[in-house]
C-alpha cells in the first residue's frame, strides 16, 4: 500500500497541515519540527504528489541541476554563482550527477513527470530536440550551460574565439611550432577550441598537421576519457609525455584546452627535468582557482557570472513562460601570468 501524508503525520506526531508546510519549505514551521517531518518522510519513503503540493503553493522553491558525475574545478565557480543567486531568490538546489546519457534522460523525465522542481539547469551535456520540446510544451524552464541549442535557453563561452586568442598570444611571443593538447574529440568544447587553434595557426601562415594536436582519444589509457571527457590532469600528463617522446625539439609552446590539462602537462615537463616557460611556454583555458597559484597563463571563463545568469534566466522564465529562448555567448579574456615567455 502506498505511503500517504497521513502516515507521515502519524509517525512525526503532527498534523497533515504541518507536513504540508514542511514539504513546501514554509517559513511558518519551527526548524526542529520540520526536521522531524523530513526524517519521517525519508524513513517511510514518501513522495508527495505534485498536484497535492500545488494546492498549497504553485512553486516548489527548488531548481534542479544536472551535471557530469566527474566534476572538476570548472564547476566550482559555476556552482558558487548559482548558489549566490539562489539565495537572493530564496530557492534551494537539487544536484543530480550523471555519467551516462540514459541517466541524464531518466532525471529529465522524472523531473518533468513528478514536478519536483520549478526549473532545470544542465551542464556540459547535449539536450536532444525531443527533450527540448518536452520541456517547452510543459512550460518548465530549462537552461543549458556550456552547450548550444537553438530551441531552449543556453549560456556558453565563445570557445572558438578563446582558443584563437590563446594561440595568437603564443604566436605573438614568437612561437611557431605549437601543439594543442585537448580532451575527447567528441566533446563540443574540444571541437570548438580546435577550430580556434587551427584558424589562428592558418591566419599566421604556420604549419598545422596531424602532429599539431594530441587528444585524449589518442592516448594509451582509455579510462581517462571517462573523467570529464578527457579534460583531466592524467590526460594532460600523458599527452605531454607523448610529445616529449617524439623528441621534436622544435616544438616550443603548448595550448592546453583546459587548465587541468595544462597542469598535467606541466607535471610531465618537470618530471623530464625541463621547465616552464624556459623550455616550453604553456597556456590553459578556464582560469580555475589553481591557475593563479601556479601562475598559469590562461583564458578566463566568467564561470561565476554564468552561474548567476543561468539562475536569473530561470527566474525570468518562471515570471514569463512565453519569453522566447535566448542563446547567450560570452567572450573569454586572456590572463597573462608566468608560464608563457618570448621565444629567445
């Protein structure tokens, strides 16, 4: 037999009105009483019916965020911006971590069916047209971060432009033999950043061939692709070791498609008895917190701002469900530190 609100009230020794207030995050309930009610709900495995909740309040006061299971430094600032903005609107956040497309779609379906939140944020993952249409038809706001979509709201950085600027910086420092280290070739940011890298090289009349890029796909450890699409420290380290084994002394600079890849590459350079920037100049992408400690030259993504904007856009859609989708693109900015130097 299904658990009811009356069962929860009996176990918590309160009235059903008190249970309803606890479920809906009402301010008219003592924290200790709410704690007792929520513990009873958890113990019984009670799932409040969406329609029943809607009778008390049309909004849940909750947003859901779906992000890759292996979250890296990239997401920390995003979440900080999200949480700051949520506090302004007095909203809470449910985080779902996924590592497969099926898990993502399952969460999207459940969220829509059970109406457990007012809106959804997704990070670094593709949303099919089918699911975009489902959310549009249900009038549930969804914002896609770090991916593009022409039917629903999305916020992303101009990866092509950022990679172009990063590569141009190395070229302006006198480097002509530049190698790009990147993640999984199937990753949209990896593809976009490669396009910017290749365009900058061509515009400068520089050689670009198969040896000009080392992607996580071409490394000997397939497990690295499972963590952040190959954008991880181990991939950067292995890619740099592969470059060093080629023994091509003419390569003098590295464009790493993420800061964490750059950090892995710098580790391999140090272990080889070489130094940055004396032997290799290196520039990253993201400007994670570690980048400043390591004096890493990089392309700064406004991650805190993106997180804040994503929440604000959800709130705008809740106020005006007919508001047309917006595709927002932000430009990264170069932050010059100490890992790049003029070629002597």
